[in-house]
């Protein structure tokens, strides 16, 4: 299977059906960002601390990596940054262009694989914003290597990702509000999901997912030459695991 092609089409389908991560921000959100009143998320509920960002975004080159959907990119552009949104889904990128055209924002969109930023030059960005999305590729380490390559020295990568523990539990039991340990890490929908369930999700064009280890999610950033300087955790609304532990992790890493 061509994973990139399947998940591209799956996310295009999610846009058509109004997935929460595909709904563009409102004019009111953009107007507030222009006044300096803004926030974005890397995970589901907790906003990114403002001290994770430079005091002034004006003129900074920002990459929103695997971050289409008309959400983070337009907000940061309204706050004054020079924003490039890089995403695998044409329909997700169209949401960013929709907001940019509606609000008169300067914003660049690039379609591509988060693991191979071949369209982007070395040391081109001061800041990378990478919300929870590397669960949609089998290997997270190329994402970190490419992020480090396109960052300038002193630049920061703000990344959100799933807590690996999320993936050890049975998918259907979780939907019923139950926790049943079924899988080992690293996790793959293609290799570990029951075949009948996998076939149903593929037919419904649900994006395929992978659960990475902390060695790849955190150690991979360190091995790419980034220095972790801050982190926080967050919770998935309505999932039974969130009653017991955080389901998301967010990190801030700097290129020395």
C-alpha cells in the first residue's frame, strides 16, 4: 500500500465530512490575532504556552508542518509571521488558502510528505509548528531529521504527538468506554488491527495510524541534533484512557 496516497485521500475525505481538525478558524479569531490576542494548539485541549514563542512573530519565517486545515497557519500569519503550511492533503491546504483569501493574509501552501521536505531549503525557518500528525506515518524519525535540517540555528520545533500508551489498547473497546490491553509498541494499524476492522476503516477512508515509541518520538529529536527545553501533557476528550493518564505530549526543542 502507498501509505502517503491512502492518508492523503483519507484526509481529503475528512475535510468533506467536517472533521474538527479540518474546520478553518473564524474571522473573529483572525481579527483577535491581528491585535496580538491569539493562541494555537499542538494537542487537543491545552493551548501552547506563549513563552514557547518569540515575543514578536512579525517577520519570522514559520513552517506549519503537517498542519493543514486553516487553523494554526492563518492565526500565526495574522500575528505577523511569514507562514508556510506544508501538508499531505490538498483539501487541508485549501482550507488554509480559504482563510488567507478571506482575510487578506499572505500565506504559502506546499503539498508534500512530512518525512521529506524536499521543496524546502536548509535553514529556512525560525520556528516549526508540528501538531499531532506523525502518527500518520510509519516512522517518525525522518520527520525530526527534516525539521532539524530546515530550522535555523537557535530556531525551535514545537511538536505534539500521541502518548505511546494510547496505542496498546483495543480500538473498539475504547469506543465503548473500556480499556483492554491488546497491542504492543511500536504499533501499526496495518499489522496489528483485526483484519475486519481494518477493512471497515479503510472503506470508510479513516486515516491509518502508527504508534511510535518514546525512543523514536523523544530520542529521535535528540538524535536529529535538537535540544529539548520544555514539555507538557494533554488529554483526549471522551477517551477512557484520559481518566487515568495524559494521552498527548508536547515538546519544545531548539536547534543549537
